[in-house]
């Protein structure tokens, strides 16, 4: 199974996802894709040797994976202080792979019906759901 973990800013959420996925699905090929080099580097410290950065990396990899994981903002143009380009959001949202999102309070979107949980709980839940695919 190939999994793309996408994040921006400092890559903290993405790193947590990489660690949880690596623990839950050790055989998975996890690709860290950051909107900036710092996010990519931090995610790679979580347990993946594959990483890429920038808009083209998002577009290219989102078409070649079995699942995409990241904070909710990866689907929203101009999220993460403008790091998510419209082309990135379109690539992730229009790909064939299922997208597993971590709800974040820092973006302007609110998803109704989502229980208030701590970040580690959402990360653990996302890793479990991705594991169910394989």
C-alpha cells in the first residue's frame, strides 16, 4: 500500500500521521509530501525515507497512491497561511485515492458532527481507517 502524508507549516501533524501509520502498517510505502522543505523534513523524521516538496510533488504523488492523509486544510485552496495552492487542493480532492483528514481548529472550516478530540486521538483513528483499506 502506498500512502501520501501531506502537511505544511512545520509538518507536525504530518509527522504524527507518519509515525502512527508506520506503527500500524509497517509494510506500507509512506511518502511525505510537504508544502515546504521544513514540513517535508519533519515528516521524514517520523519514519519514511521518501519525501518530496511543493505543488508539483502534491499533484504527481496524489495520483499514484492508495490513500492520502493530512490536516483538513489540504483540501482548501489558500489554507495554511496560503501554502495550499488551488492546484494542490484540486489534485488531492479530485484524485481517486480516499482522503483521510485530521480536523484542525486553525482553519476557517468547521465540520459539523465531528467530536472534539485531542490531536493524537484523530491521528490514531486516521491510521486505523487507512489500515482497514489493506
